């Protein structure tokens, strides 16, 4: 069970980190979906990427420091939801 937990946590952290990298690089597919379809302004992309990097770091830290990672992920989610509600 511990191996599955590690695998899923690291996989999910990598997915979130790659999503953040796509926002920093302004991948055309990501820009189309987030900017044109959802309506998030382009100047908010770096901030969104920072929130995603913080979430990925929180997931990885949660393997060794569970209470700190929980706090990091929770605050990252609050910031992300506040930012997205401001954009709308």
C-alpha cells in the first residue's frame, strides 16, 4: 500500500508541475483552453503556475512531512480558487 501511495503522489505532483510548466511556456493548447474558453487573463498565468508549483511541492513534502504538506495544499487551493473567482 505504501508503494502505491508513493507512486500516485509522485505521479500527481509531476502532472501538476508539468501543467505549471505549460502555463509558463504558454503552450498554445493551454492558452486556448484557459484563456479563450475559460477566460483567465494571460497576465494571471504566471501566478497560476506558481500556485500549481506550490501544490506540487506540497504533495511531495507530504510524503515526509504530512501536516505541513496538508497545510500547503490547503492554502494553495484557497489561493487558486480566490484567483479564479477574481478572474471571472
